[in-house]
C-alpha cells in the first residue's frame, strides 16, 4: 500500500507536533454560597476537639479554614459579645455591656448585620437564641425571625434547637406560616451554649463538659443534615465560633481568644488563616460571602483569605429554594 502525503498534510502534522498535547479544560469555578449558617458556641476552644467529642466540627476544620486564636471582646460575656457579632462593633461602641435582659434599655441602637443584609441584597435571617438575655438583641424586623428558648425551661438544650430548626424548614416549605420570613432564610444563626454551661457548673475537665461538647457537635451535624436533605449543603457556607473560650465565662481583664472556623461553599480546605481575625469580623465575612459590600461605619472586616474565588456584587438575588433550585 502506498501512502501519499501532500505538503498540506505535512504542514498540519508539524503544527500539531509543535502545539503539544491539547490544553486541559480549566477547573470548574467553586460553588458560591447562597446560604450561610453561623453556629455560636460557648466554652469552646482548640482543646475541646482533643476530647474526641466533636467529630463534626473536626471535619469542618479539616475541610475549611481556621483561626484558633481569633480575638473576642471584653467583657467575655454572652450579651456583649453577641452584640459585637451582630453590630460589627466593639463593646465600647455598641454600648451593651450588661449580661441580662433589661426591658428598659431597649434594643441595640446601631444597625445590625441583618439590616445590612436586607438593605444590600434582600437577604432574610432566622436566629435561634438559647438564653433569655439575648432577647435584648431581638429587634423586630420583617426580614428576621427570632426564636428564644432559655434556661428557665430545662428542656432548652442543643437537641431541642435542632427540632426548632427542622420545624422551621417545614414551615418554610409551606410558605413560612406564622413567620416574618416567608421562605428559607439566607442566614441561619444558632446559639449553642450547652458546653460552656456544663464547664462553668461542673468543671472544664468533667464528664458533663465532654457530654456538652458532644451534644453541641451532634446538633451541628443534625442541622447540616437538614441542609443536605433539602439539597442545599453544596451551596452553604458554615461558620463556627464562640462567645468565650474554655474557662473564660468571667471577666478577667485580658482579651479572650476563641476559634473561628469557616467551611463549605467557596472556602479553602485545610487552610490556617494567617491574618489576624476578630470575632467582630464575622458580620463582614457573611456579607462578603453573599457578594455584598461592608458598610464603612463597621469595624468588621471580611476575612478575605478564606475564599477560593471572588464574587461579584449582586443585589436582590433570590436564594435557592428548599429543593435546591
């Protein structure tokens, strides 16, 4: 058999040889978060994971980005610290330095994270508090749902808040019956104080503290399973932090340090955050996750290095529905 090769054939073959193998397709862009879940613990530190009682949080650390010594606020008390997360301001600026609900003092005066989420992008929020003192932060708004279950009710434990969230999702599927928010919220905040209470009452090396850590970890896993059930988890960013560390439920004059963990959609895996992080930066980071601008009056700044890819600012973008569509 005679093989005839024209000059054109040789030219094409030579050009392919110079070009080398076909270029690989660019990697797929990471999924951008359409939902954020913020878990706020108490009495939680890096050593809490050494007990083996928190496999869910340990996986979030492995698959996400972490700062083990994020600065909290002083005093390291429940209400002042949560107010700093919500307002993006230190205690001396938001002014809430007490730790019990006081009707006469009213709600926070500065704008809250929820106000900016609604104003900047039409984002809704649901908040589950597990202490009556935090009712001080429950300023009514059409874009926020609050549920409070405190220590005056013995059944108010981590497992119960899971039930609350599960029922909230079911109602969201039905159009948000008896809710301010008539769909699944973009931001879900869950307060889980069980471990901190057990450590304060029974000691930080007690079986009760280890059991409290396990209860909190189980609750986090169960709530994330709810997102998985509704096919939302792949588009969800998760943040885990704490109001105070191990043994830091009282004011001691020093600035406390707490873990700050981010995992999930568009978050770097296995990353240790190099830049300084403050718990006050939580609000701006949530805004950044949604592609919204941070307001300049905040002292909250987004933790930029945790994100795998940038996101354009988009206003009034609807969230995924309960079927992930």
